[in-house]
C-alpha cells in the first residue's frame, strides 16, 4: 500500500508521507468497518427482538 501511494498518483511522495497516508487510510477503514458492524448488530437485535 505504501508503494502504491508513493509512486501512484500525479505527484511523487516521500516514504514518510506515503507511510503516514497508508496508516491513515488503514485506520479510517478499520473504524468505518467497526461502526458499520456495530450498526448492523444493533439493527439485527432490533429486528429479531421478541416482544
């Protein structure tokens, strides 16, 4: 991922910039997936609740 960010795109980035960007993308993806998983679990509990 770092190499794609480093050499891809219109401007070339340094290794430090590319690794920071890759870390930010990874953390953002993990947080987004965790939030979506939590929402899916809550919706599933609401739908399957026996009243």
